[in-house]
C-alpha cells in the first residue's frame, strides 16, 4: 500500500562507473532525471544529512513519520537496506539553503536523522562500503516515504507541486531528489495508492 509512495533515486557511485540518476515515485508513473549530482548514500555525512520537502501548506507531515530509506543492491539481488524516521529541524535557518528553489504557494519542511539513527547509518555505510570494495555493480540509493502524510484542504487544482531535496554534508547544498509532484493527480488516485485526505 502506497500513498505518495516511496520516492527513489539511484545516486552516483564514488570511484566507479556512475549510474544514470532516476527519480521514481512508486505507485505513480512519474519519472524524471536528476538535474544535478546527488550525495552518495555511502559517503554522505549522517549528522549533516537533511531532507527538504517543499509543498503546499495543506500537506500535513507527521511529527516523525517521514521515512528515509538508505539501500544498496547488487546484481545478485542482495540488498542492504534500512529505514529511519526523520524529525523536524527546529532551526529555521536550515531552510535558507532552499530559499531560491521555493515556488509560490510552497512552504519548507527541513528534516534530519535522530543522533542515534545517524550512528546506525554510519554503521550501515560501513557494511555497504565493504560490499562495494569487494567489486561488483552495486546500486546505492535513497528513498523518502510520505505515505503517512495527508492533505488538509479541498481540491488541489492549481496547487503548488511537491519537491523533495537532499543535502549530504554541510558544504554541498541541497540537490533535487524528485521534482514537481502534482498534488491533484495524487489525490485523484484510488484509495491506498494516492494522497489521502486528513479528514477521511
């Protein structure tokens, strides 16, 4: 069951052939190439990692139910994957890094890992790097799940889209994961596959 579903993007590999970045909204036929290079799931700094969600104010995010999944798959189908519930960053200055990307009608939500989860991700990165060092075409990526979000409004025709960005360290800035998700299309999908109403 997916609402907005898992938004996946295969990031570039460090020190090996680069993958063609592709953004995917599972359960929705929305595909878009990443416009600029992305942080590597293996090399990103967990303590500095930030997810920015630019969305209409009527999109309600749960307090700690936005899930970040970090994964790596090899050609044999073996996957190293773990999901982490993100929490809001209280410092509004964190949102300044996406100020130039905000579209009319959007508000900014900046999320981060809890300190304990940052340590767990660091351990996962070690496991992922060990597999990569052994050779093979490993495919690391990020996935952001908004299935616990809801729409606190009426129809969404003409509403601002949803954009999701990621920052992997203190210096690189934010990079788009997936762009211009149409809220009206998500609301129009059958129950269990689209964005649910907060009043349902």
